[in-house]
C-alpha cells in the first residue's frame, strides 16, 4: 500500500475530491455526499464502498463540498504529517459548515480508528467518526446525527470484507480499477500503525473477487490492481456446506491465476508484496501469464539486518537479496519498487549506508521514501527512543532520494530504444495532444495521440527518450 509522498515519480494523488456526480441507486433522498480520500490505495478503494452504501440509501454524490449535505474525509494515520494534512483540511470545511449548520462532517478511516471518540472533543465540527470496518453502519449513524446526536462506530471486525458490496468507481478513467482482496494486517512491524487502525488480517472470498474482476472487464475495464497490505498471505477457504465436500484453500498465486484467466486482455497488477512471504510460486505464476504485469512492489524499509530486526520485519538483508535474486532469475524483465524509512530508532551511519548499498544492489525502478515518524501505540513507540535527530533523518532521506533518482534514470534509460506494450489510460496531464499509459513495469509512457487508437486500447510504443520518471516515444503499431 502506498501513501504517496517523497516519490521519485510525480504523483498527485494524496488528496482527491470525487470527480463524478452520481445519482442514487436507492430511493432518492435528494441529499448530497462529498467524499475525499487520503493515504493508501486501500482508503481510495474503501471510499468507493462508502459511496456505494450511501447511493443505495438515496444519496447522490457531488464534487463540491460546499453544496454537500454530508462531507466525509477518509483519513490516514501512517505518519504524523498525514494526520496534520487532514486536520488542516477540516479547518477548511469549517466555514462551509458555519454557512450551512445542517451539514454533517464525518471522519472515516485510519485516523477515526486511532483517535475514536477523542476526535469529537478535538475537532468540534466533526459529527460522526467511523472506523474502516463499520461502513455498513453509516446510514444508521447519519440517522443519529439527524436526530441531533454525535455518532461513533469504530468496532473492528475479524470477518468484514465488504465482499458483497459493488464499489462505485469514483474518479475512474473507466480503464483501471482497484479490487480489494483482503483487509487488515497481522504483521506488527514495530513502526506501523496499520495493524491498530485496520485490525486483523482477513481474506475475501475468491469467487467474489473473480466476479468483480469479470464484471469490470465486461464493463470495459482493462486493468485491475489487487489490493492488500500483504497480498502474499492471501488465503481463503470456503465454509463447508452441510454434507458438502471440504473446499481447497486458495492462496495468492492461485488467486492471481484465476483473475488472469478472466481474459488475456485484462491486465492484472497487485500491491503490496512482503519480502518474507513472496513465494516462487507467485513468481512462476507471473511468468506464466502475459497479462500479469511484471512489476513487484517489495518494500525493504532498511538494508541493515539489525534495524530490520528492530522493525520486526522478520527477514534480514541476506533474505531480501535472495528474494531479489529469485525475481531476477524467474522474471528477468520485472520492475521492482520499494519503500524506505530513514532514521529509525538507533540507526547508525553505517547501518544507513547499508540501505544505500541495498539500493545499489537492486537498482529499484522507483521508490517511496520516508523519514521515520513515531506513531503513538506502536511497538517502536513503546520500546525504543525516537533518538535520531530530525535533521539527521532528513539528511539521510535526501541521500536516499538522490540515489533513487540516479537509479530511476538508469532504469528508464535502459527502456529507451525498446518497444513497450502500453495500455492507453487517457490524455497526458500536460497536453491533450499526447496520450499516456503504463508499460508492464509500471513506468509512465507519453506519446502523441493517434486517432486510430483510443483510451482502453493496447498499443506498442517505441521509447525514444526519457526523464527520471517518464518515457517518451511514438506508437509503432
Ligand atoms: N503493508 C505495506 C506498507 C504499508 S504503509 C508493507 O508492509 O510494505 C506504507 C509505507 O509507509 C511503509 O512501507 C513504510 O515505508 C512507511 N511507513 C509506515 N509507518 C511509518 C512510520 N511510522 N514512519 C515513516 N514511514 C512509515
Ligand atoms: Fe504495516 Fe508491516 Fe503490516 Fe505493512 S506489513 S501494513 S508495514 S505492519
Ligand atoms: Fe492506508 Fe494510511 Fe491507513 S497508509 S491503511 S490509510 S494509515
């Protein structure tokens, strides 16, 4: 899962109002919902479930919070600054609420789960606080607010996967969609708040996942990204009906194959892989299917074994390198990206240098890089002093970012002169004279519009030049 900042790519996805105005699927109440999402792809995917629940309850969506009856903000707690961003945004909602006192302001997601009812005391304008497993209760909670109360539901569940809810595709280009395959995380990395905000890991019924992928394909979508905090530990066993045969357990490699079998024209991506769990079976499955994109996000966090142990990542430097070797052996053209944390508790200069040398070993295609931010309640906050001065964390981060920039450029330069199969996603951000889309390795490719081809089609593009984030070329079909 990627919370997007300090990337070597230029992402602008940290905040998104919903672009489409959608009509209710249930009996209309004439009320309008505005929803805005922060944090990882899972949160964006959850907002689509929330919108689906409210549309079924007679709401329509709006892209302007000022005209909304209900304003939801789906929040992230991963780092201090992610929470700060949400608090700043809530301040901006305040004047709209002053003008329209009937407006309901709701906080959803990870910050809601972390702060619970404390949120109501800290931010007076908030009416409703809802954790990630309680979205089915939203209509009821809104009812309570309508009756003049504040409302909170932050119960976590061991079962909830929202498997039966058909997400409303918000902000969609109609070409690629997220499909959530599991929720929660059981890993307890010592720096991480996610196990506390998202609860225990549970996998979604594989049949509902394949059905969703098939329906997306039938509706014209050409790419699905399977989402989970640790997709490699996906595991689903169907309950046995009375007198029925026990069902075999489906693992991630098998699920990937099932989704890839929907159609050779449906691209399959996934995120996030965990170094301790990614198996050769997954890599061989990727090799077998042309439509499973050759791209793996494999967060390393640190290149030093002692720090990895303190982080409770349960692998060491040698293990991680062996997994990289396996990827290179089985999938020679695979793109690999990572997450790095600098300045974790007690990290020395020598240990930081091992992160840099790990980057040299892998030469990642791109990376998401962060200075360590202590999160209340995590194992690290309880056990270790956050003892690396802020300026040292930042300096180490700069070194990591600079190194990554060289490697991204190196990778993209290697792509120049080659032909890439690209799924056209739409016009490029800069110009409607250009299309953009990604190659197999997840690198953005920009090329002049050719009227023979439309968004949603695959084209072959010869890469002619590059920056450290984008390939530029021309269609050669
Ligand atoms: N499930 C994914 C990561 C989810 S969080 C995984 O295991 O890789 C996304 C990234 O945020 C993490 O990989 C980590 O690099 C970063 N992160 C998490 N907690 C952090 C913290 N307390 N300070 C700084 N970065 C953090
Ligand atoms: Fe957090 Fe670790 Fe779980 Fe990723 S695997 S969500 S970093 S606890
Ligand atoms: Fe995602 Fe942020 Fe929660 S990264 S799981 S939204 S803490």
